[in-house]
C-alpha cells in the first residue's frame, strides 16, 4: 500500500479509500451487501494496508455507519485508521432531519458517532451544499464540532468551485476550521472537474478523493459488455445519463491498454486517476473481492505518457453532473 497526506494536513491516508456505501441493508438498495457479507471486505482491506474508509449517514439510512463501525472497531486499530462520514441528505421526511442547519449538523454528528461507536469522526464532510441555509451557519456549526472534539477535520463534496472558494474565504476570515478535502465526481469519462475544481484544490491545498472512479463500472468492461442492466444501474437515472454521454472510444482505449499490459481494465482506469497530481485517494466501492483486489493492484501500474494521451484524447466536454 502507498500512503500520502490528505491535502496540506498532517493526516496520513492510504491511496485507496474503501467506500462503504455498498455495505448495510439490501432493503435500501438491492446491490448493497448485508453485514455478514461485508465482513470479508473490511478484513481484506485492512490486511492490504487500506486505512481510509468513507461512509455517510444516509447510506442504508444509517445501517452503513453501524456496519462500518462494528467492523473497524473489531478488526482495526482506530488510532491508525481514518473514518470519514457525511451529512446533508434527509434521514426522514420530517422537519430538521436533513440539510446543513446548525441544528441538523450537530444532531446528525451525534447520531453518526453513536452508530459508528466512536468518540470522534476523523473526517466529517458535507455531502452537498445546502441552498436553504446560510453558509456562515453551516461553517460555524462545523467549526463548533471541531472545537468540541467531535470531529477532527472537515471536508466538502460535489459542488461548484466558486462555492468551495467562498466557504474557504469565510472560514479564513472568521478563523474557523476550513475544508481540507473535496469528494468530487471525477473519472476518465467525466473530467469537468479539471476546469476549475482541481486547480482550486491544488492552489488551496485541498485533498481530492474522487467518487465513482470507474464510472459505475463502465470502465471495467469492454464496450459490448458494458451497456445493459446491472443490479446497480437499474432505475438509476445517473447511470442512464452516464451511458448516454459516454465517449466509448475511451472505454476501447482502456480495454486495449489493459490487454497489452495483461491487467484488468479497472486497474487502468484507477491508475489514470492515481497518476493525477491532485488526486489523493479514489473512493472505491466493492461488492466482489475482485473489485477490491483490482483497486489495490492499480497502485503497481504506472502509465506511460503515450498511454495517458491515448486515454484522454477521445474525451468531449460534458454537462456538469454533481
């Protein structure tokens, strides 16, 4: 395993982050693994040096945090690993059960701590920005959590670059804890983040931890085997948009380079991300052990300049997808 710092912090993380959205309750999403099936993924991750784990309160409506917390408390040395979770999406349809108000942030953090079974969350992230709450209120609440020892670092997720910069500016003026990471949508098939967000993160020392690094699996299979129903893509509007906008020549290039190197296509897609200056750790979801093994193996793949050019050349601009 390789390790690096998260942005300009002293926090050390593995260069592969295990995304825990896949573990919780199949009643929430049919592709989610229950607790018994999830255990082996945490064990393999830890045995291979992964120390970075990301979940969210809304994954399986809290069950993912419970499963993640029990697994890591029983298998890992908590002082050595980094547990990240997120807040924003509503947990119920009742008032004050979603968003980024001071009330919801603080009560959601307490609930996440209880479900995870820990005293402090290493990285607490806003899942999205809340248009109905003043940003100062959100940032003050997050700072409150840091200074009361509930949270060690704070991060942001998919948004516009100007909103992230606004938040950083307010935090600096007020002397509040500032965002140290950006969890954004970034992969070979969606590179709009390269226009403004990635340069901003580089300039401001923000760690980048991309979600959907393999484009919901589109980058892991040859073109003729990719389009079609999968357990996860069924009734997934985001996946439908992704298929419609896919530059299939990129998938072909991934397949060709993978064959030439004798490695799985997933390793090429992840190796490309890992080659990017500003990417700290892709967040990898795994419902089969092979998914996790491929992600770990990608760390041993170094792409040549010609291979990177071949992968990037077919890309065409896309509508912004958060």
